[in-house]
C-alpha cells in the first residue's frame, strides 16, 4: 500500500497547518472558550479566505470538488490544536449531504455561503446514531406530517446538535409514513426553540425543540422521498464517523508529542522523567494506539473517496478512534502528573476532546457491537442497519 499523499493533498495539509500554527495557541483557545458562542470567528474567516472551507463543495458552487481525504487532512490539523471552529459540523454533517442529495436551489442557497465562511451548517444525528448503536434501524426522534403540497410539519426534539446556536441551517432526520426524510431547518424559524447544552470539550451542542415547524419541498434532501432517507442517513453517518476519526488522529498525535516533550524536560530525582522505564512504556503504548487510529481512519476515508464499500472500514476506524483514542488521552494526561489536572495547562484539553470524540455518535462498546452485527450479517447474508 502507498500511503503517500499527492501534491494537492500535501498542499492542503501545509496550508491548514500554517494557518492553525499562526492563529491557534492555548491562550487563544481559552479566550474563545470564555465567549458565549465558543467559536473562533477570526480563525473561521481566515480559513474561508484560504479557500479551505470549500474543499469538498462542488466546483459548480465555488468549491474545490475534493473528497473525504482532503477534509480529513483539515480535521486532523484542527484536532492537533483543538481549534474551536465548527469544521466537522459544517463541512461533513452539513455541506457534504447537501451537495450530494440537495436540490439545485438548496445547493445554490447554501453552498456558496459555506465557501465564503458566511454559512454554518450542522445536523441532528445523535438520536439516530444512538438507535443504531443498540441495534435499531436508526428511527429519528423527530416526526413529520406530510402536507398536500409536499411540505412537512415537524414535531419533536433533536438532542445535542453541534453548533446549532450559530448555524444558518440544521439538517434534521424526520420519521414519516413510509420511511425517513432528511430536511433542512432554519433554527430561527417559528416553532424552533434552542436549549443550550455544553459538552465535555466545552463546545455548545444545543437541543433543538421543534413544534409545528413547516419545511417546504425544496428543503428536503433526496427529493423528500421517504424510501431514500435511510440511505441518505447511512451515507452521512459513514462520513461523520470518519471525520471524527480524523479529528482523533490530530488530538492523539499532538497529545503524544506534547507528552514526549514534557517527559524529556521534566526532572524527577534530578533526571528527566523520560529515563524511567514505566513512563517510556506508557508513552510507547500511546504512540502505537495513535498509529492504529491513524491507519484505520485513512483506510476508511480512502474507501469512501474511491466508491468502495466502506461500512466495515468506517466501523473499525470508529472503534479504534473511540477505544484507542480515549486510552491515549488518558495516558498522556496521567503522564503529566499534577500538571495534567491543572486546567490552565494545555494537555487537559486533549483529554476533554478525546473523550468527547469517543462518545459522539456511539461509544466504543456500541461501535464494537455494531461491528459484530456487520460480521454476522456477512456470514448469514442478513441486512444490518447503517
């Protein structure tokens, strides 16, 4: 296998790394965390000016027309500095499915704004992912009634929607007669109420309450066909999990690098902590776990971009990102000793981010159970949800 990135992918990696290196440091992250929105607007604007927000947006709407590998390079770099910007929510949860399944009118209304940095998107996938995790068919918590003109009237609550408080539009899966429809909702519309909720890594993921909200036919993905909604969700979830894996690659790699530097400079009994066998073995285990997260994440992204069946590869990557990822951030914080418990010291954020990624869209045990169902389905020929 050749894991070398091509020239364009290398250029993407270098560009985003340079921007994050110049604009993100622990002091800046702490400053943004103290704001109400908890979004670094200056960094978001800089990413837009560098044409990085449109990487995977179709060329017809001003984007680069690239795929998951390029997006994962962007997300990996973000994870390395734990930058507080809604890249995963906007580019993976929102722009990708709109670009793939949205009407021409919907794409034209939203995607150029994503490229320019003016539009933030997100999706309500938590309840669907939780249902799939326990062996369900991904039935959404929000329900809808179809009108004579093809519109949908929504009711219910979508829980823990990333960055919904700053989003221009929210993609919401809706249970209807005959299946599922994914719709695009304006969070400022009549009947929509946001309930603030703060996550483990200090992001804001509000609960979105919907009461009699009407969505027109143009704001429904896949033409509002309820028989295609499950496919839209499966397509989106595979990319959502893969994006999280890329974030975890950046988080774990940076945590290990910072820990290695700490162990080499922190003295105990007059010698560096790195000279003790116990610390070296613990750090080595963390480095091996990080490589496992990395190789499985890139395998999943590559299969998605090449039109191959990626279901099992995505599930394997998600399990490694959750299980090995949390093991890495626990070890790196532990190896910092008392400094690891100091919230004014940067390493604690990597623990918080690693833990958040571990639990988003399914825990390690849920991912492992889903992988077991996939293997069983392969042996028996039975269908398996998502």
